C-alpha cells in the first residue's frame, strides 16, 4: 500500500541506464522535459551520464534536482556518498530525541524526512521554473533528507543558544516552552489544551 500511495497518479517507464538504447530514450524524453528529479544512490546518476552538470550542459533550460541522504560533496563532506533512511535521519537530526518518552527516542509516526525533503524539492522546483520563464536558463537543485530535517530543528537550537540548556527531550504532546499546551487527564477521556 505504501508503494501505491507514493506513486499514485504517476506514469512509469522502467529504464536500464547502462543500456545504450534506454539511455537514448531517456535523452529524447529529457530534450522535451522541464524538470529532472532523481534520488539514485549518490554518484549513480553522474556515472550513468545523467548527472546535473552534464544534463544542464546538454539541456540549458532543464531544472535538475538531486535528492540524497546528506547532500552534495560540497555540502555534506565525507557523508555525501552515504545512503540514508528516514528513521536514521530522524535520529541523526535530533528529532527522535524530542519525540516520545524521555528515556527512549521515538520515530515520528510518518516518514517526515522523506516527506519534508520532497516538499523542499517541490518548492525549489517551482521557484526554479519561474526563473526559467524569466531568464531562459535552468538550474541545479540539491536537497537532502538530513538538511530538510535539520531545518526543522532550528527552534530547539535557538532554545539551546538562548539559555545554554539542551532541548526538552521526550516531551510527547507537551510543548517545551508554551503552557498550557499538552494532553491532560480528566475524570473521563483526556483532553488537549493549547493556547
């Protein structure tokens, strides 16, 4: 069901990028395309001849977007070629420490790294398409699972910088700095109050 959900409304065409005929077909598609988004293993698209630099030389109006776990060599350093998964990035970004119980980190219930990165890609591509309309030139976009969730973690970082304490961990539905903002027991069912 997950595969069906993330691929709803899409048309697909399986291609072997090591096959010259399939490479030729993809180049014919790209010659008419506005956007190329790929999330192959780091470096795989470039090795197959479909890296952003090569594609932008060949198709100057094309907007390319590379999605990876940690970003480009320039942005991610030694992490650039590492594969990443949603739960791993939730933990590395610190998000899982803020969720769940104080004594045990918890994965957020949905794949927020995947979804957040997709939303960053979407917004960036829309902005790039406006640029193409204005200038006639495409651009290369690089986004990653880690950078997407790291961006979400700026508020806990600001709390740390402001008072020197780490963020409140495992606060569940409670808010670390706003009260009342939590689930509260009653004589019946729990209630949520947020002000």
